[in-house]
C-alpha cells in the first residue's frame, strides 16, 4: 500500500546496504538486526490483521464514512508527527499534488470506505479474506496496463487457483447461503481499488525525488480532506456516543494506518519489497482468528479452506523466475 509496492523504488535499501558496508560495528550486532525486522514483520501482520476487527467495532458506533474519516485523521497525525521529527516537508508542485489526490482516493479514501461499508453486513473474517485477493486483481490489471509484466504458466495457474479459493469462501455450490452479496461485492471492490491505485502511482509518481514519508504524508492528508468533505454530506451526528468504538477508530488510524505505514517502509528498506510484501499472506489468517475468537463470528469450513487456496494462489501470482 505504499509507493514501494507500486513502483519498486527501493533506493532507501541501497542506502542501508552502503551504511552497513562502511560501518565498523562488530559482527555480533547482525543477529539482533534480523530479530528486529522479524519482530516488526510480526507486529505489522498483527496490526493489519486486527484492522478488520477494529473496523467492525468502529461501525458499531459510527457511520462507515465517520469511521474512515477518523481513521485518516489519526493516521495522518502519526505521519505528520514522523515528518516533524525527521524535519521533512510535504512535496511541492500542483501537478504532483493532483496525482497524489487521485492516489489518495484510490489507495485510501475509496477502499477504506468500502471496507467499512462492507462490514455493516459481512463478518470481519470475510472482509479480511477479500483483502487477500488484491494480488489476484493486481496481476489481471498489470497484464493489461503494464506491458513489461508478462504472464507465465505458474502465475496464470496462481490466478485461477486464487479465484477458485474466492468461490470456495463464498460457497457458490450452496448458492451463497448465509452471505450478503452486496457486502461481499463491496469488500472485493475495495481490494480491487488497491492495485488500480498502485498502477496509477507507478505510472505517475515513481521517481519524483521526494521521500516515501513526505509522499505518503501528503497522500493521507489529501485523503483526509476528501473524507472531510464527503462525510458531513452523507452522515449525521451519532445518536449515542460509544467510547469503545472511538478507541477502535483511534487504534485503526494511529496503528493500522499511521504506524503500519512506517513499519512497512522500514521493512522494505531493510529486507526488500519481496519479503516485506509477504505480510499480505498473514493478514487473512489473523483477521479470521481475531473475528472468531474476539467477536464470536461463526466460521464455516469453506472460509478457512478457501482462504488457504486464495493465499496460495496470490503467492503464485507473485512468482517470478530469477533474472526475470
């Protein structure tokens, strides 16, 4: 969900490598660094996995647009605070901000809102599994929009396997019994929005010379502005104030949007985008476990079985031969 995901820009990683080469630090420090990134990887998996539970709790007290606006406000605050600490400025240029506004809509405002609306009628477990279909949509779109991304038999097989997993989760042979079609379609549309946004970013915002932190900070600021305009038009003041729902929204924004972005960027810089993106395959597992254990959501056998198939298919779509 970052600029590295979309464009493959890993300049910060080369900086880290250079600093390690020139450093005179003793060798025993290396195991500590490996443990550190693994802990951050686990933290990122947990944060994003629990995000769907937090959305569900948040929509119990606020309208979906209000949940999304709150999420963006808290997430943007974390990013702007990080920028202040590092003394970084927001990007400049009207054209650049125009492209960032589109990216903010496709990668933040739209999918966040769609997931919030979907969880009004579907369990958080299903929303988390729908999120795992993003790599599948991404492959389909990249074959059309990115001429350098060529299909292979393995990747095509992964695509077919992944969508078979989606059909398994939905239980198509049972006629989608017990599932809300509109809510499920909304969650799938949210997952589709991410690769559309990534491709747009890759075509318009790659190589701008600005840091990841400043670009993401500006993107979240624009997404917050978009929701600040839309939310009052479609929602009213909540009749009953829910402190638990407010805490869920605050955690969703500060952790699931703000801190998660910082963790992801650090992982990409340290271990590379391929390893960092593996967090995607842990999210539906954690989301399912959290929904069942904490929210008491029911779990039919088709959900875990289908989720495993989706994850396997998504992993295969990311497979590339060495040197490709």
